């Protein structure tokens, strides 16, 4: 209906019935309802053999926000905002970073915005240039939900009032307007963050750990109550004597409804065991997105030298990581320990993470 309005200025019941392959009565029901909801306007009434003509009340994109969801780890909240436009995602990343507010870290991976906040409140200077146009000034938990308090003006205000409520994952939005500034609460589910590390699934005859990890992410993402976040590849000690090729491992991240961890663990272990071409496969699973100093140190050490299975098991036990499998648990645990580092660091074991600046597009 929007496209026909743009193409020729109107559409008829017959136009939609023919294009959609539906009965005219069904299309008429749609049109009647959409007129009531003020999405359509009748442009001309039916006259003899000339059918009634209708137009879409707006040919604007309904929302630039594809999906908004949040995960929780203690008093920290990870906010994920998937956009339909890389330009819009970059705009929000720039202004959220400039505003500060309660956000401690802002990064972008393509059209997915990653933000981290500590529960609480903190003001931000919002206005016209050189001030930020939008910022997150508060985050709180509320009985299984996360509530973001957003202050904005201009285009972001339009997004808050007219677009964000239609994004997948948003439960409710309430807004207040004072002059040119709009403040609103965006409510989402408080989901569980899960990291899964995988290694040693390939063999000299074929296979690749990155491919199996990506397949697992897609498989788990089809389960009800699970949202796939992303997939990363990391290079470990390239001189390891038992490496298959370059000695890369992978980790994936998921947001899941609380209570699904056991089901995810069972499904992931079964998937990796069935799909692996090596009996040495290993998997590591951790709930939460913060990485302890001991776990990070293990991941960094595995980039420089060989580490033992006993050391991996000890670190996993102290860091709340579940291990399953054989020798691959070492690389799988290292992958979890490297979670959150820039791509430049993950892919180059010679790169020092403390001296590598975060670049746009890295999480």
C-alpha cells in the first residue's frame, strides 16, 4: 500500500488483491481496519465502475529500530540496539558517547549498538550542537524488566516518540515533553547473557571451528526465548604443537530468557559433539558478560604459550565457567576469557590489548 501510494499516488482493493493473491473481501477488511487506525485515507469514493481509491497516510519508514534488548550481570546492564541503518547506529553511538550519562562504554558493530551501564542515574547535557542530541540518563531494574531513561531532542526525540515502541523486544515506552526536550522510559526484559567458547572441532581432513560456532549461533537463535548477539574469532598461541592449522578458537554470545541456561547448555554440547570432526572438541559456557581478572589472564596467556588442562579446569571453577569435552576446553575457555577485546587484538596474539585503541565497529 505504501509502495503503490509512492508509485502512482493511490491504490485500489483490486490492486492489493491481485498483488497479494488474496480475496477482495479480505483486503477490504484490512483497509477498513487501517482506515480506523488512521494508517490509510480514502482518497476517492467508488463511482460506477471506478473503484474507490486509497492512499497510505504516510510513506515514511515505520521504524528505524529493528530490535532493542538488554542483559543483566549483577548491577551492570548491557543494552543492545539493532538498527536498520548503519548511519543511524553511528549517530546514536556518537551522541550517546558524547552525552555520557550512565553509560560506561559505547561501541558499534555494523548496525548493532552495544552499550554498558551501571544501574543508577546521572544527568547529561542534551540540546543542539555542540551538546549531545540524545543520552541515557538512568537505568533501573523493575521486577524482571530493565527501564532505560532517555533524554533527547530533534531526530532522536522523533525516534523515541514514534519509532522505538515498534522495535522487537520493547515492552512499553512512556514519554514526557518539556519544550524541545523529550524524556522517556524504554522498558525491556532483563535477559540472561550467555557466552559460549568453542575449540578443536576441526581435523586435518577438514572442518573449521569458526564455521561450527557460527552454525551453533544460528541454531540456538531459532529457539524461543533466545536472541543471538554475535560471533567472534580469536587466535591463540600460533606455535602450539597440537594445533590443527592456525590455532584459532571462537566464542558466541546470546541473550536468553532467565531459566534457559540448562537447556542451552545441553543443546550446545549435543550440537558440538555431533558436528565436530575431532574427538578433542571442547566447549566452555559462562553466564554474564563481565570477565574476571583470572579468566582474562588465562585467555591472554593462551595467546602466548601452551597451558594445561588442569590449569584451565582450575580457572573455570573459580570463574563460574562450565566445561565439557576434551583438549578443546583449553581454547574454549581462553575464548571466553578474551570476550570483549577488539578484533585487532583477538586476531593478532602479538597485539597488546592495553595499548590497542578501540576502533569504530569493535565491541
